């Protein structure tokens, strides 16, 4: 009775661990996904994955003194400046992809934990959808004219992809590759188990031939 309870507990733990990669990818949405910075102006605007999904208003910050200060201009106070229209436009353009990625990640976590069969296939498909959606976010943020206000592309400020986006993309890609590899490995192992071994056939042949009487024997 105790052994059965421990076995069931281990099974529940293993099923919960299936969703760990998707949980890690979801946590990455709390980290910065992209930033818009200007070296001349000394400003930076950062957006997390959650900011993109929820459409949060992005605030531009003065992170260091502008270049004009070196030429004799007066210093400016560091800290928040106000809304950043350009960064907001980039976030708005990337929002659809970010929402699709987060939904795929959440759905993948639920499927790999809840399903008893075909959970690897479900996880691989969910990870693939999330990776494609994240790729759309990256392309939109760094190179798509849809990410900028009318007449302002390419932007004066540089758009850079940050650690949260890179980590989330790496996690879902590794999850997709791992699940596909596991499916292929399981399929090849099943085929090898069903194929008769050459040694077994060799041992069976003499037995069958020996069971038949030779011509002329009594």
C-alpha cells in the first residue's frame, strides 16, 4: 500500500516537471524583451514581455548625460522623462506575436501535464508555435516598418532585443527540439524491439530442419 502511494507521488512529480520548460519560458516574460536607446540623447526605454502583452505605457528614462553636455550645454537630471511614442509604437506592433507566444506557452504547459498520451507531440507543437510567435516579435521590433509611427522609420533610436526575449526563444526552441528528438528516439526503439534478431532466427533454423526426417531414414 505504501509502495503504491509512493509510486503515485513520483508519477505526479514527473508529470509536473514536464511543464517546467514552459514555466521557465513564461517567467522570461517578466524580463526585458527590447529596449530603445539613443546615445546622443542619453535616453533608454525598456519593455518587458509582460509590458508588451498588456500594452503598458512605456516610460523613457534619462540614463546618462546627452552628448551636448560635453560641448558645453547644461546638465539634465537623470531619471524618468515621460512617455516614449516610438517605443510604444514598437510595443504595439509586437503585441500580437507576444500574446500568441504566451498563450502557446501556457497551453503547452497545461497539455504536457494533463495529457497521459501524446503529450510529447502536444508539447513540441506548442513550443513550435511559441517560437514562431517570438520570431515575429523579434522581426517586428527590430526591422518592421509597422513598428514605428508614420514617416519615422528607420528610427533615430536603436532598438535592441534584450535578455528576456533571447532566453524565452532559447527555452522554447530547446523544448521543441527535445520533444521531437524524444519522439523519434521512442519510435526507433519501438521498431527495433519489434524486429526479430538475427541470432534468434539462426537458432530457430536448425530446430526446424532437424524436426524433419532425412530421406531414406527409418
